[in-house]
């Protein structure tokens, strides 16, 4: 039976994205992949599509798509995990990886048993269209969170983070200065225990980053612990219990298909590694 528990104030009609995807069709192939996955969600018992908000730039409408994947058994004390991609428009591999992850889950839903996965594949639609790190307003959205930002994309994403109170937050990025995959780990004490296997899984496709300093922060074994830039996409500071947070980074200069495969492998491994904690919470 299809779940309808999500607050209606956070849901918009499926049909609104049709205008968005038609306007954008041909500008970037990933918009058509979003639309293809939206079509796949129609009639699905596991995959759902909605939008968390819309805005205009120079008279052109844009929307922020959201996919919800309900794994089997997710109606009873589910674990809500959010996955954010495409916050920097010049990192399209992150969007493609998020969509590919969902596509594979739709073919094998059992892999998401017990989870409610909220996936935001295009957090910066104008940046993705333009191929720029910043939004079309000239703003790095990933320095704007919880800073009283006036950017509509940030407002809508903050609302999701505040209302849905995720147990886990995963952000996908691609770093053009990195020589391999790495991760920022923040939040709950178990985060590092999730990130290490994720990095190991990604190594099937790409090497792990090396060095004692990565992205200007001290690192050990491709992990940056409890350091990050101000204003990044993160959970509300007052949220309790504190969720786990992983910022997973691929080397942006690596072949795109390997970045996608490495990211999907890391996401799969995080779900696998978290499952024992999920089972304890559900009494399974």
C-alpha cells in the first residue's frame, strides 16, 4: 500500500515538473534522466516523485525535484536518510550517481529494506544548466546554509532538513583538486564507522585520496573528521539526536562513469553498514 505520511506542505503535484523538464529538455541530458525516473515512479509502490519548491530566474521557472524511495518494511519505524547532489552545478556526476542509485534500487527494492530515502538530485538547477559551481545568481549555495540566506534553493532545502529531521545526511560532491575519493565525516559517533567501508567500496573503481591534508583540512586515510567549511548543507544545529553526516567526494578529473560507479558503491555500502543499527532500533 502506498504511504502518504509525508506532510502535504512539502509535496507539490507531479505535473509541475513536466513544464520544467520540457523547458530544460536538450539543455543538459541529466534533466531528461530526472524526467525518465519521474515516469518510472508513476504506479510504483516504492519510488515517489514530488517537488519541494519552485522559483523563477529572469522569468524562467525552475523547480527542485525530490524522489522518495520507500524500502520494504519502511512503514514501521523507518530510518530517514537524505541524499543531496548537484549543489554545485559543475559536478554533474553527483546528480547522475544519485539518479543511477535510485534506478538500481527500483529494480531491487530489497536493498533498501527498512529505509525511507529522500533523494534531491538537482539542488542547483541553474548551475547544472550553465555548468557552473555557483547558481545563476552568482552564489555558492554550499556556503549559504543556516546563514539567513535569501537564495530560494537554500530556503527549500533548509525546510526539508528542519521538518523531516533525518537520521542521516549524505552530500555528494566532486573535487577537481583531489587525486582520489575521500569523505568528510560529521555528526553522530558512528559516522566514521559508516564512511570507512564506503571509501573501501568506492576503491573498486577509483583510488582513495592521499595525503595528510585534503581540501585544506587535516585528513587521515582519506577521511576528514569534524572539519568543514562554514555554510555547508547540514542538519539544523539544534536537531537531536544528532544524525550521521557524510560528505562523499570523488575526483572530478576522473572518468565520469567511474565517479558514478564509485558513488553508487559507496551509497550501497552505507546502507549495508547502517543496517545493524537500523535493526536494533526496530527490534528486528
